[in-house]
C-alpha cells in the first residue's frame, strides 16, 4: 500500500475503532484521492480529505415501541449528517438487524461523492436502525416508524436533511414516517423522498436505482462497442433495486437468469420475463415471502445459502448488500467470461474483488456512480416538491438517463488512464470529490 494511504488510514482507524465498513469505504477513496491531492496541493493545505472523512454531525437515539403483544421493544436509531457543502444532507434510511454506526458511516461517506456526481445540489447523509421489519406486522412497523420519527423530526427538514428509503425501507415505511413528521411539524413539505405518487412522490423514483444501474451498464458497454442485447445477466437481491434492474435489462434485450434473497438464489436459464418478475414483485412487496417459492412455482433450481456469482454470465449486477462479491467469486465471474459489473448495491465488492476486476480490465462500475440514479431521482422529487408541480414519467426518465450519461462522462474524464483503460473507481472518486472540495474551501474552515 502507498505509505501516504497507510498513514492516513492509521489515523482513520484510530479515530473510528471497530468501524470496518467505514474503514473500507474511506480507504478505497483515499487510494484514488491521495495521488490526485498531491498534484493539487490546495486540497492538501485545507485538509479536505481529513475533514470529509469526519461527519458534520452524528445523531444516535433510543427508539422504544410496543409490539402486538403489548411488550416494550427497544431499538437504536441513527442519522449521520456527513457533509452539507453543496446542499442539504441527503441519503436513505436502512432498517436491518446488522445496522450499526460503522455501516451507516460508510454509506453516508459514499453518499457524499455519489450525490456530487449526480450534478444536483445535495449533500450526503444516511441513517436507520437495527430494527428488523421481517416478520413484523404492518402495525408493528407503523409503531416503530412513528417512534423513530418522534426523535428524528427535530433534526431533518426540506432544506436541512432529506432522508429516503434503503434496505428495509420502501413505500410502506416512507408513508408511516411522513405521516408522523407531518403530524409533529404541522407542515406538508418534501422532507422525505420516495413518497407515494398521490402525496408528493415522483414518477420513476421507485424504479430509478435499478433503471439507472442498467443505463450505466449500457454506457460502459458502449465504450467497447457493446450493448445489453442478447447478453446473460446475473442479478443478486430481489428487493427494490433488483426488481427494477431486472425490468429494465429485459426491456433493453438482456436476459436476467438469477434472483436472490438472504437465504439463497434461483437460477432460471430461460430468463426472468415480465410475468415472472410480476410474481417476484408480488412475492416480495405484498406477501413478503422467500425467493425459494419462485423455484417451486417455475420448476427451476434453487441454491440454498449461495450467491448467484457461480452462474456463468456476461454481466453481473449486484443489487443486494455490501461485500456480497468476494475475491474468489470475482475470479470465477471473470473466468466465466463476465466482462461488465454494474453495482446497484453500495460497496458490494470487497477490496480484493475490486482488484480482480481492475486487474482483468473489465468494465467495472462502482456503486457510487452506477447506483446514483436513485438519489438523483430523489433530487428530482425535491425539485418537483419545491415547484409544487409534478413531471410526467417520460420527463423524469429522460432526466434520469441524461444524469446517468453525465455521471459516466465524469468517470471517463477523471478515470481514463494513459493506456486508454477507464478506471471507473478513480473516475467516480475524483469526479465526486472536486465539487465538494471546492465548495468546502470556498466556505472556509467550518
Ligand atoms: P430492499 O430491502 O428492497 O432489498 C434488499 C435485497 O437484498 C433483498 O432481496 C434482501 O434479501 C437482500 N439482502 C439484504 N441484506 C442482505 C444480506 N446481508 N445478505 C444477502 N442478501 C441481503 O433494498 P434495496 O433494493 O433498496 O437496496 C439494495 C441495495 O441497493 C443496498 O445496498 C442499498 O444500499 C442500495 N441502494 C438502494 C437505493 C434505493 O433507491 N433503494 C439507492 C442506491 C443504492 P432479504 O429479503 O432476505 O433480506
């Protein structure tokens, strides 16, 4: 490792002990940025890298609620307000039993660069709780969300901090959270994104992350004269991002052959068509069942406790969670002919897996660029809320496509090496950094 990166990381680890995912995210960015900062000393003198890795504010709070049996349950709530140099804090809320400070700091840190890449005026934040919505009744989820918002409401606002969904937070949860915010503040504002279409939501927002990751794959493929048409695609996850990536990939002529949840994955060599995708959507969004049922219904293979990367594919789109592709799986993907990875989830590839992709010089689109379509469309939702005027489906989709193309262009600008190889990791990290860093310098030591 570059000794400058090593020294910086020693400081980060000492200041943030035990926060492994946060260390991982910061190190990846530091490896891209430290050589760039050496060439641009104004960032070094202003200690931008040191400042950007320290949250502006971290809020941790108790979330007590009553379950259906009348028993008291206690969870922990978080909001990391990471950086507001270019706009109000913006980033999702995650509800999952694994949630802790380190995971949310990694997500908030990534969000700063991602939001900057979208070209929209949004700072970075992230939040959530270790509450597990799985197996809970709608009433329990509502009581949890109301309790969570009863503390969070004093820290957020349409011009201060605008949360959205993430793992475990979809339309149902945003509804409960918004209802409680409105009741406490007595105002109807765009304080959350991912809202229902009847009450301030944007068309295409639910689709945006999956669609955007697909558009990004298309842009990457086009640099080598390729496209999605006729390609075999492996997708992990079966939640919001995975569902709409599957839809858009199929629409553009690709064949998606896998779907997964935390228990295992299904392999459907004939491809997941529109009717089968409808089954997954009903299974996951309404009945809240397991992906195994797909195998039972369509008579395909189910792999318990496994991830989809053992299946031969041309393109891989991880859309479940962090660190879901390890070194061995990355090697297998490359060996099996996979030449493009577009990340729908945040930090799905371990550092070793990223190295495998970069060494093999395949098209590798890191999450902070490839999945930025979600937050970009949240930004478009904020714009429509401010104007009090909704855009049509076509208008939003067109803007989303333009934003994804521009993010790709930024990555090419900052990531193209002398050999012509586009290192999208460097491209996204440096491209996302410059705007935030310049704004921080302009605003003084704050
Ligand atoms: P959902 O909760 O809708 O779906 C998550 C999916 O991933 C589910 O199939 C879930 O399976 C699976 N999953 C979750 N945790 C694990 C785990 N530890 N191991 C294996 N599988 C797991 O979330 P989203 O689709 O919204 O988010 C997926 C990813 O995309 C996350 O990394 C998120 O940060 C990222 N992202 C989301 C955006 C959005 O707009 N929603 C925007 C940008 C990034 P199970 O049901 O069994 O838990």
